[in-house]
């Protein structure tokens, strides 16, 4: 937990690239792509790592819907 690994660097690079494309077409809010990408990656980590512990009374599909909403609102212009 003290440093990023190669996989995380690759995921971040892909996110930053996609966010840059979203900036270009106006589908992603303005801001530093690297910072926004880090925010997205941190949110995703929480959902991916902990989703299995949060399914009491909800389904993973419900959690996927919540993640989709979170990301849509976070990235919206």
C-alpha cells in the first residue's frame, strides 16, 4: 500500500487517455486529467475490493448501478 504497481500505472494511463478524449469531445468535465483519473481509480478500487462485503440486502448489480451513477456524476461536464 506504499506505492503503485505496474498494473495500477497502466490503468491510470488508460483512464487519463480516456478522460483526455472526453475533454476533447466535451463529455467529461474540465480539470486535470491525471487528478480526475486518480479519483476514478481510487473509487473503483473501493468498489472492486469491497463489493463482496457489501452485498447483504443488495446485489452486485445494484452496486454496479451505484458505481455507474457515481462515475457519471463525477465526470459530467
